[in-house]
């Protein structure tokens, strides 16, 4: 598979999360200084981006917000009817007050139980701004930054605090910081490590193998990486000598009264009032078909919460770290997460706006100069979420759903802000966003229809030509074995088993599975002079040149 083709593949499904949000930011609405890869000079820490100018005076009135809130239930119900998404919960905060808080639909199709304000949802990548809030509550600045060995700063190098973690370029490994990884500017390729997670590898294995991924120019390239983000957060927690869950509880969840919020799958699973994930099947119905355990990338995608808790977090965000009279997160540190760190979406037309990524946030500015912060979350296995804020207006909305991404969570937020600002939606956002998600999903599918072998396909060799054990430095062991139905490929520590179906000669295919599944992918064997395969290459895994397994 060509590298360009694989690059498109790697932006699919959950990979749509940041790209979609950035695209919407650019449509509606600092590049960092580049350090050359392989440089030998020891640089000073990257200069901190300067805060943007003060926000313009508020444009919205109480009546504007009241009008949008009054129409919100109808918007949500209409979109649920149009999409079939089983359940949703929506909260709105304005001027430090929760002005809307409501659940809709079912927690689990076919079972009793309605979604309420306290129903717990998986947040997917909406975890990132929650996690960057935790980091903002942990880092030290100024004179306190050099206090002791447990002190963490935004420009803290990550590798000394995270045993086993490194990047391909030793110089970049020594200099990559918490900020670099939280803003996706480390040079790691798009969603590096996600396919390892799909195969069942744990966090330690994945973080320990990112060193094999090729790097783009450091601090000059944006590529959304769940495990790069996770490495930064885990390094912060380990520097403090605690688990990520413990740091999150002590820094944010307990002080903010977010009693139903957790970073572990086990905590989500034991909730009696939880919304399970759903996918839409080929006949158009929705089913609770999959379970998504995101513990391996917990800081990037493993948070679960209720809309009640998330509105408390929204109040803290809009209140500059203050909630119920207490300063929970340092205001300066929190503002730092809202500042552009890297261009994520260059303008595509003269009138288009540039999209940026901050620290766990998509960052944009509208034509009036107002800061707009947002982030979407999406599990292809059954969840879609969105948070959008206009801090200068002290207005924010959070939308949680328990269906795979079909555009609803993002469209509800877009409609809400349109109605508040213009009195009506500027477009029908649901098909617009749905088309973007569908485009990202389709980009990941193979251009070859492996389900339809060519009419002149060559026969495969005897099974014994292919069976055996193969190895990849990145993906580990691959075992080709047989059962009564033919060849089977085993990958990962489990292992995960895939039926190999003949396609043409020494080329087979299998149906991918997991969060990043893209239908059928090709498996090509290279056969030696003795008639036995010497290696195999999995197209789906080979975008960065890491998908070849050698016999032995």
C-alpha cells in the first residue's frame, strides 16, 4: 500500500475527531518555531506562545441565549429522530449558571432505562481537554518550577520521566516536552500506536514501541496522536509519583465535585446508570454490539462522565479555573491550554479561517475576534461527543451521545451557537458533519475490493507454504496456522485471529476489526525459491513501513 494511501487511511474513524473539529473551526471562524530534526545544538526551551489579545466585549444578550436554550430540546429530538442515535445528554452553561441540563432517549436499546443528567457516557477524545485541565492543575511556573524533582513544567522533557518511551530521532527524544505531545507537534505520524491498541497491546508496549515510528519535522508538523498525548500525561503523573487516575481525582474530579467522572474503564463499567455504546447496522437499526475499553490511551480517550459533571467542568473552564468560590486550577495555567500551539487546519480559501490546536483544545477565532474552543470525541465502536465554548461570552455547551459518529453531537453544538448568534441555523449542520465523518471513514478503505477476486486469479499454494511464525519489531509476532476452514492469521498478544481468504495467488485478505476497522485488507506473502513464504506484509498495518513480518 502506498504511503499516501496509508496516510489517508490513518485519518479515518476516531481519527476524524480532531480533523473534523479543526475543519469546522476553519470553516466557521502560531505555527510554532520549527526545530530541525537531527539538529545538534542544544536549544533553549521553546518560547511560550503569547496570550491572544483580550476578548472583545460580549456580543450576546441574555435574550439571545434564552432563545437558543428554548429551542435546544427540539433540536436534539429532531436530530435523534433523523439519525436514530439512541441516547443523548446536553448541558449549557452561561455566566456561571447551568441553564440547561437534560437527558434524552435510551441508555441501552432494548432494555429499560432512560438517559438522565447523571447518566455516565464514555467521552472518547473529549477526554483530551479534561486531561489538559488536570495537567494545568499540576504544572508549576515561575520560581516554583525548580522546587524539587517532582515539579512539572509545560516545557518538561518527557523521556526522563517515562521509562521505555523514546522517539526515533535521539535528539527529538531528548527535547520533546509535555507541551509538544499535548499539542500533537512531536512529529509522530497521525494516530501512531492506535493499531497496536486494536491488536490488544497494553499502554507500556505501545509507548515503548513509538520509537520505531518515522518522524515528521519536530514542532513544525501537526499530527493527531492519542498515544503521544497519553505519554505526556503519564509522564506528568509519574513525576508526581501517582497513577493518572489518582492525579485526576486529586487535582480536578474531587475538588470540582465531579463525582461520577473517572479515567478507568472499570469505573465506567460498574456504573449502574451508564449509556452503552451503539453502532448502526447494515439494515439501519442501532445495536449495542461492541465494548470499547480505552484504558491504554486513558488520558487521550478513556474518561467517562455525566453531563452534570461536565457542566461543572464547563463552569470551571469559563470561570478561569474558579468554581463555587474556590480557585481549583491556576488561571494562568488554564489560559495557557487555550492558546494556539500549532496550526492544525491551514485555510483552504482566501476567506477561510485558520484552525489551531492548543493543549487538548481545537482553537479558533471568528470574524469578531472571539476565541472559540472546541473538541469532539468519537468511538467508531459507538460514542460521539462535543464541547464548544465562547469564553468571551461565558457560554458553553457539552453534548454526549451513545451512538457511533454520524454528526449529531457536533451538529447540536453548531446549531445552538448559530441560533444564539443569528437567531437561526446558518445551514443544516447535520448532513454537513455527517458527510465529513463518512468521508473520513471511506478514506480508510482499501481501493481494492478483496471480497471480489479477479476472474483470472491464480490459485494459492498449499497451506504449508504459508504456515509458520513471522516477526515484526513493531507489531510483534504473527502466526499463520490452519483450521478446518483454511488459513488463519494470529496477531497481537491475545492473539486476535483473522480468517485469511484467497484473493490472487500469494495474496489473501481478512476483515479488520476493532476501533480502527476499515473492512477488508490485503495480506501478501513473499515466497522463496523453496516454495515457502519468507515474509508477509499486511497492507492495513504498513502505512509507515512497519507492516512486514519476517519468518523466523
